[in-house]
């Protein structure tokens, strides 16, 4: 499987580390509601089909990427840069 | 009846040819000493300012674009990750000069002079040797002179600048440098 | 069957070069260009192997890699390789081969007795026999079954050959050097495409060696020869013979193995035996050809029965006649071609058997001209013989199950069967391309491409030369369009007098003469028609069940000569059409791959890259035994002459407590945290607080995971208002950095902080012991070591000579200690300077083993106590998390399950035994499990074996005697439960 990092280009899957499910929302820093944290940490839908996940390009630029991948065919339909530098990458070439 | 037999080694195969060449300087590796290394990291709201300050300090036309490096007076500056510039040069006092360019809320500056070791890989088969460990197309069309990238060879982090045809500057993580040279020597063994 | 060499034949052999080789201890002679099989056939060898289950005698069946029977073991000693196809092994001088799966010899195989158990060894044998009989019985029988089953023996010694791996980039990757592949390559090369062409064998032209037709006026093989010459001269074309593509992966990535020196007796110096290519192609053209299909009838596995086209190959390519009296059984016109050409070359074809009643008049004339007895409307009902074919029985063909008409017997030593051709679609199937059934050729061809590839030639069902070449041109045109290259869409190719297309007449389930007769569908796994029928009767009728229940198609040949027949049979049993029955998928690899080739050079100490500290060589020179932690090599102990591990670490630990010691801590993770919001960031990350940490001070920090369990610990040094240095454990360094980056990137973009790894920038060493201050004071300038200037937990900057150092007064061992950081390149100099300065004080270098002993004595937690199942409360650190703000894990750590007072909490154990306790041992109270041991060591200070353990309601047991057991080694000890800090609870030693 290859992931096209917006910063570095198409690289092999071994250069990346799976970070987690991108569809869950982390509660705000000061949120003390146990239920919200429980859902963020433990509840996952595990869909069959298109799924959004976070991968980190640990072998190179260390950016966090949001990858839309199909869990059945492994086909990747989009890769976006996450974080404060969103929108950088290819356009900035 | 014309000859229909032909031996396999008459056919074009980039590896077969080279096995027969011994001591042919097909691959050359030298260590390159540099005086300092520095990592400058900006934040999105200060990125433009950092670019300006660096451009004037380095006395270049413009800072390098993504996945490229510039070289002026033997100071190399590359842009490999969002908001980050990696700079290598010869004068150790430049570290302080660069650090003083930026206030604490504009950029963070990190001394990485000891974190990396640099090697120059040159001569005809360097691309083939690197391709043994790097699944990245290093051919000229895809990766021309002036381009840079970051990846791993056999899980050792490397930064690679293409400085000439079949010529590369490779920065390895210092703790991996011995392992890297070992790997490189073994990979070039069949080329001489 | 007794083969012999034909005079003046064999386009691939060179009769001027004789080669000597050995098979099963007998010496033979062959020629350069022979395969092992062709040379053995030429020498009259009939018996090549014994079959998998029944140990039936088997001969050569084909002339290529689809060979199900003739598997041999090559080479001797540690280069021994089992399960090689004799049909593809290139003969070389000095080759040594042995047959497999027979004992004591191929001729007299005692295991043939299996045949008498045949009725028991049917499909589903294991399930039916061993279901419900219990584990013990199965294990008992398994021992014998494993001895009896299996093909070749694996080698037991390390593979001494070198293997290489490389990555290969190309625009067009063409698989197959037959007519389709060659024409596609030629067409694309002419318009300047960047091409890589691979061919499995060392010969080009593929099926053209049996093709009588003319291409552009020349004999087909001449044309092929010329094309290859042109391609090799082309700089943009890479040609790789002897290269097998074994896997097609997503994103047009493929795996191939190039057999660099398998055709030589030994590889040359520095030459790899095989090279693994990982290919990244923009477009792929699959021209993998086809395989002839057998016909299934009683006795179809007797040595002497083989495929017709293969026999023709032996004659044309190697000048070998496969037998003296040859009968041909065919259901299509191509069988006639094989028969007629063989007869023309001097092979004695005595009869043609064909279930079809009408025959093309032209073929009829040729048959009569060659004096071949013709039996139209007939079929072979059985082949008879023991270790070789004796005679063949034929009868009139009838569509009903019962045979009708009289039996006629024909004496023969070879029966050639021609059942049509099956396109080789393995690679297409691997990437999920569905197969479409083509009625005319009774076979599956690749359907719509799931990746950028196109199939052409026989692989696409274009079985005759003209359509193959047209298909190749079409494939080239499609590929060129995709690559935006201009192409003249009608390159001129003229074909004349080509071989006829094989349109098979369906022949499924020929009845046998008696019910116990075996009709083999899968020769390599000994699966018979009967097995398939039983599977169907028992309900395993879907192709997926059928395959696994009968093991049909699961051998190393992946059913290349059996899949279609099996599918046809099961479809008939179920009364549906073949496409309705469907197919199974082919798996990677499509051909066997040596494990060495997959490993490449990543073996031995290159298994994974090693990280070294700058003091590495010094450690080794001074007797250090190194241990691998998190990719780094660290000294475990420094053994003096004659010391055991135990003696060494006890000595080291004592030295630290009484004197002074030095340990290399460079491998610890070091992370630079910089930015205006750095302090706020650390407060959110750690369970304890850092906002108020003054510059020049360090503090112990413990990090939790989001779920409330402990993640990692370390120290944080404040180097400036906006700059901190974090240390982590060696093992978690990468994970912690990733976690920090993730938080900043995804959830806290409002924080202006940067985190960067500094593990390579600094060399670190800890100097510990009552004399540590004296040692360091003697060489470090620019700083004061007095109690006021350098209190515990302070961070100061100094120099040793010209080398800058950072000194932090931290202690893991509980003794007075200082952590020294210096830029990596000065690491060795600084280490040696400290060693020099420490000599008069008796400084001792110490390793991870004694470091562990020291920290356990103090009850400091390490990796085993932070295994992801412990909370702060469990290890007695709840007081650290007293701050009011939120931090990672602050909410979920208060879940009532994590607060339960029934949890295992950390205590110390002192054992009365002479052997150390083992981590992982179970702690028992009155024979009830109450906990487990996490870390254990011998304590030189207490002169006893001690351990840290997690025990339920731990503190309540202090003072009690419990038991610790390790059942795997039958060990049991009595222990006393104590406070986890075994020594110097007040911490006085920090000021010693």
C-alpha cells in the first residue's frame, strides 16, 4: 500500500505509522466528563468500507495525515495534511 | 541454419554487467565534515517572517521550495517539512547568529550539529546502490539536481540531497552512521 | 517409457558441450542447454518421483514450471534445495540431484504401502479420523503422519548463499518473453517507451519453439531472436531473463526473483544467488501464456503418461524423444499438430485417439501420410502399467456415464494427452481481477482489470499465433495511449501457416473400468475424481470448500494442470455450468520463492539496523557484554576475566553504592520542547506540574495514557524560559515523540510549541556513588558543586577541558549522582576524561544489569512496572498527580475500576532462596493467586534475592510470608513482603 504524503510524495506504507481513527473527536482539554472521554478512547465504529484514519509519516516529515481508505479494498481515495499547516504541501511546491 | 542459441549474459541487464567489473571505482563514499547543523521551525503565523529573515541572512534569492535545497557559499538549506528549514554549514558561530534572528515566538531553533553525519556518495552506480534500500525513484526525471528528500534506508533515517548526476549528499542519524556505512559497503560489494 | 536422444535435433542444446551430472547417485551425461528433465529422459529414465500421499511411481508430465510430478532435491550440504522442478532446472556440469519422498529408494519405496490404505485416505481424512478422538491421539498419530507426508526435506543448516534485493522503476513492465510479450515490447520500444521485459526461463520465444507458422515471412523463432537482439541494444529497455514474477500487489507493485547464478554450480565471488526485484510500474502487460490441460481417466498418472505439447517441446527444444511407442489422446486439433510434428521428427507415434467423430480433411490427410492409426469417436478409458506404462485401453466415446462399445488394447510406453489450453491468469487473480469463462476454449480468461494492466496472448485466451500477435499490438496501443505516447495503430505483422487453435471437445469424467480405480485430477496432491465426488456428496460443493476439503489445487503448483478439470467436474456433479461454479483466487507467490531471496541481506547482524553510542567501541574493548534495547546496543555488564554475569553485576552495584560508577545513558530518549507555550504544554502532558519549574532545575515527570494508565516516565530539565529537555525511557522514546506530535498537530494547534528528537545530539552518562562529586569536581570547570550551588535536581553548565557539558543532579540509583550530557561527538572524550579522573577513586563502569539491581533496591519503577496495566495508585505515585489542571489521562484515571482497593499494588519481596526470583512468577497466599513479580534481582547490599511485585491489597500484606512460584521451571520460594524501598528509605545517600 502506498500513501501519497502531501509533503514528501508517494511513499511505501512502511514509512508511516497508524495513529488512530480520525472520525472520533477528542474532548476539549478541560472537559472532565467521563462519558465523553470514554467514547473518545474506547468506542469505535469499525466500518466496512470507506474510513478516515490518521497516519503519521514517521520515517520522513513526521506530518500527521488524514487518510480516507477503504477497509475492504485498501484503496486510498484522499490524503490530507492535518494540523496547523493544513493547506501546505503540493501547492507550496 | 542461423544461430538460435544465445546466452543470457549477452542481454542487457544492468546488474550482470557490473559483477564482472572489479575495483572499478563504481561507487565512491567519502565522509563530509560540516561545522554546524541547525533546525529552524516556524509556526504558521510566523512562517512568512521566518522565510524573509532567512533569505536575507543566507543572502539567497529565495528560500528553497518544498523538497528542494539551496547551496550558497557551502551553506546548505533545505525545506523538507512544513515550516521547517534544515541548515548545514561550516562556521560554528553561525548557530548563535541564526538563533538570534528569531524571537521565541517566531521560531524555535535547535542545534543539531552532532545529530547527523554526512557522506558523499558518487560515481556511476550510486543510484543503483541506493535503490537497493530506497523504494524511491532517483532517476533524473523524477529527482533532479537540487532536489532533497527524507526517508529511511533499512529503518535508518536519512536526508538525501542530489548534488550532481549520480552524486548524493546523505545525512544519516549519528547513532546509525556506522550501520549505514556497513550497509552501503555491502550493497556496493557487487559493483566493486 | 524409455526416452532417447534424436539425431540432429534440439534447438536449445549444444551437443558439442557435454555435461556430467548425477541423479540418485547414478552418473549421466547431458548437453549444454538441457534441463535436468530433458537430460534424464534422453538417458531413458522413466521414474522421477513418488507421489505425495500414495507414493505412486511418477514420471515427467510436462516440460515447464507447471510440472506436478518431477520434483527433485538439488545440491548437497547447506546449499540443498528441495522441491525443484526437474523440468526447469538448467543443467550444469557437476549438478547433483536426488529424488524425493521415497524410502529407501525411488524404485523400492516402502511407503507405497499407503496405497493399500487408500480407501481411508480420502478427502477429509484428517477431520473424519481424528474428530472427537482427543488431542493425545492426534499428537501420537501426527508424528507418524508428518514423517510419511511431505515432499522434499528442508535443509537444517543456514543458507550460505548471498541474496540481493533491489527496487526497480519502469514505465512498462512486460511479463513473459513469448510471442505476445516480445511483440508488445518491440512495438513499445520503437516509440521510445521505458520498458522492463522479464522472462522466466533463459530462452526467448516461449511457445514459438513449437510454432510452425511464419511471421513476416520468417520462421517464428527467427523473428523472436531478432526482436530480442533489437531490444537488448535499446538503452531504454531492460531485459531480465531467468526472472520469475511471483506476486502482483496493489498500486502496480510487483515482486520478482531473478535467478542470478542458479544455473551455475556455485555463484562467483560477491555474486548473489538470487536477486529480489520490487518493481514499481506505471503499466503492466501480462503475457504469461497458457498451460496444456490433461484429460482425466483411470491410470492417468502412470509414468509414461504426459502432456502432448510438452513431448513436442522435448523433441523440438532438446532433441529428446519421450518413448518408443507413443499413443496420442486428444480432444482438439492441436493434439494432431503435436502428433504429426513428432512423427516428422522421427518419434514413433502409433495411434491417435479422438472422441470427435469428424475431423478436418486436411488433418486426416496428414495423419494418413504419417501412417498414424486413427481412432475417431473413441476415448482412452484406462492406462495400465506399474512403474511405467504398459498398454492403453480405448473404447467408443459415449456421453453417458457407462462406457459402450468394445475395449481395444494398444500396447504403448507413452501416452500423450492433449486436453486444450488453460490461460495462466495467476497474477491477474492475485489483485482481484475476476475471471471470465470463454466457452470456446473451455477456460477462464482475465476479466476487467482492477489495476493498470492489460493481458494479451495465450494468457488472454488468444490461443493461436495470429490472435496472439494482434492482441499484443492492441495491448501495446492501449499502454502507449495511457503513457501519452504517439503510436501508429497498425504496425504491420503478417502471419502465415500458423498452428491451429485448440478448441477442446469437453471430456469430463470418463468412466473407469472398476470403482476402486484412481483417476487423478490433482497429481501433486494425489487428489482423485473420487475425492471430489465425496466432497460434493458431503456438502462441500462450493469451489472454496471443495478446494480446502480435498486440498485440490493447494500444492506448490497451485493446480496449474488441475484446476480447470476440477471445476468442470464439480460443475457437472452439481448440474450447473462452469462459470456458475466459479473459481477460487490464486495466492501469492505464484511460484515457490526461496526465503533467502525475501530476506536479502537483512540477515544476521543486519536483521535490523543498530544504533550505537559514541562510547560503543570503548565498551566492547573493556569487556562489555552488549544487549539490544530499543535498537541500541548497551552494555549489560563489564565482565572481568573469569567473572560470571552474576559476579559482574554484583561487583558493579557494590562499587556504585560504596564508591563511584559510570554508566552510558545515551540511548535514553531526549526531546527538545521549545516555544512560548512550552510550559503549558508540559503541564497538559504530564501528571505532575511544570509551569513553575525554575530555569536550571529538573523534575521527575510521569506521563499517563488517555485511558488513565501509566505510559512513560522521565525527567524534564528547564533550560530556559521557553526551552525544556525531556527524557524518556529508551524503549518508549519514539512512541512518546509521536504522541506529542499528534497532540500538538490534531488537538492543540493553539499551542506554540515545537517538539524535536535530540537523542542523536547528546551523549549521556550518569556518574553515581558517594565519591561522584569528588570525581567530577576534579575535572569540571565553570560550575560549583557545593550543596547551595548544585542542589539535588539542579541543572548546571560547565566544561571538561574544551568540551561543554550539562550537569543535572539526578539519581536513578539512589546514590549521589549526576547526569552529564555533552554533544555526541565529544562523548568518548568526556567519558575517558571522567574515567581518568575517577581512577584514584576506583571508578567502575557499570551496565544495565547492575543499574537494574540498584533501582530495584530503591523501589524505583522501570519498564516492567509500567507495562500499560498499572496506574499511578498501583505503583504508589498517586501523590504526584495532585495538581488541579487537566492532563492526559486525568479524567479516565478516576474510573471506579482504576480506583478499586482490590487492585494489585507494588510491594517489595525478599526471598530466602539462593536463586534469583523470576519476573513473571506468580505470588501465592494460601495457594491463591494474589499477584505477580515484575522485576527481580540479587541485592548486593542486602545480600539477598529481592523483587518488586504487584500484589492485591499489597500494603496490607507487609510483614507477611507469601510464596512465589514459577511453574514452567518448577521453582518455588518463600518470600517476605516489605516496603518496595529496600534500602535507604530516607534518601540520605543522595547527599553522601
